[in-house]
C-alpha cells in the first residue's frame, strides 16, 4: 500500500489497522525526500509489538508510477521473525540461526542490505552457502541517491547501516531478473581490485583503460568531472553462463581507480556493456520466464528497479514501469506491483548463484 504522507502517526495508524496475528512482518519502504525521524519511528512501531524491516530509497514504485515522497507498507506472513546481520564479512553464525522448514514448496527469503556497504557480495555468498537453492531470494540495496554512507535500514533493533536484514516468509514466489545490457568490448581482466574499487584493468590504470574503450565506441571524450553522465551508459559486465551478464555500475573515479556499486573480485573477466532505451524497456517487460505459471490468487507483487536505470531512461522511465506493470498483469491479473528504486538488486529463483546485481530489475509475485 502506498501512502503519500510518511508521517509517523499515519504509518503507525495504518499498520495498527493491518495487524491480524503475530506471524506478520511489515515491509516498510521510505522515500528519502520525506523520511521521518527514524529513531522515533522505530520506537513507535515497537510499541505495537510487531515485526518489521525496511529501508530508505531514492524513490518508490506503485503500479505504473514512481514517487519521490511517501512510504510503501506491505504485510507479509513470516515463517521466522527477521534477523539482523551486522557483520557482512563474517555472517555465518547469524545465518545458521535460520532453519528452513521442510516443505514441498520453496519458501521466500526477503533480503535488504545497505547498498553501499562493503562485503555485500561476500554476505550473499555466505548466505547461499548456508541455504543454497532451498529457498527463493528477493531483495535489494537501500540507501541514498547521493551514495553517502549513512543509516538506511530499520528493524526492531533500531536504525542501521553496513548491515543486512533477512526475513524468511511463509510464502511461495515466482521471480524474474532482467536488464537488457549487451557487451560491446572485451574480455579484459580486473588485474587489481579492492572490494568494489578497480585499480587496474589489463595491468593499466583502470580509468585510463576504461576511458579508451568508451571513447573508441562513443566518440565522446570522458572526463572525471562528467564521469557519471557517460558511465551510466557504459557499465561493466561479468559473464554468466546461459544468462545475461552480471552488471557492475561504475560510479566514481578516484585518481585512476574506478569504484562500482558492488564488489569486483580480483582477476574477474569483464566486458564493456551498453544499451539503448528500447532494449531496457523491452527487458523490463519480460523479467518473468515465458513459461511461468499464472498465479490468480497472489498476495503481493514486489519490484526493485535500479536507480541508474531511471537516470538512464530519464523521461522514458514511466514506459519501463508500464512494461513491468503489464508483465505482472499477464502472470497475476489484478496484482499491483510495489517496490523501490534501489542501489543494487538481489534475486535467485532456481539454479545459479545468489548475486548482487546493478542496473537490473527484479520482480516477484508472492503467493
């Protein structure tokens, strides 16, 4: 449910009217332009004796529209109460506290992370090692469009940054992942990296190497002062067999190093990607597999769309949201997809590894 006003009193009043039993977790997505006092919000929600997880996002999505103000609240049936992971580099002990119930159908794990925290990819790797394909995963990275490191997650334990929130739902799901970016140069090697910062590409200073590739393709000289204006059209891609590339979004130049939204392990094989608006919008309308079943009694539709897609599409972003909306109607008629523009996307439905995507759109029908 989208609420235009994110006053604490309105959030509390709405949630109070939605409390039906103790097995509910409330997912709370807040637009950063109208974020209330988070410490006070947590205090008031804790007074209701409910479970909740949430975060701050650049913008919210409700149906075919995105909103820069307000809040989205979803009530979800949990199989286990949410847990907080504060050590993303070594989360194994906390992850082992989650036990997956034996059931014929896969349950769904909602995952919210601080989108610009260090070691997010490591955390997802450890989580996949614990649970493998026994559950479906859906989530995203929270945070500010400014990319400033500050508290962006909320839970019963407080207001957090550099953390992750996990909630195992007593719900099945049909998930989708697409982006529409294609490779134009490569392969080349990230020969020296540190977390999400690339220092060298093919043993050359990373920015110098990247600049040559982009200029050869676009004919446009790329300077550090206008880096994001050009780099939003030329991300990196990590090859993934039988699927689209895993995108890494270059966002900052520091000296001759390039910082991305998510980790780039040393010696990773990379490609240079690009796309156009038509390809991205087409991909957005086909996130679900063509043979996905129709779900006529879905509970919730969730969508997490990378903020950099919105910046790339600009005035055409509403066309992407419309394509997403009609995709939901095809597989689950009457469902109203809701979610956020995110700093990294998380999804896994079936085989493969659990990844932290950039410039990607993930969708989920929960039932």
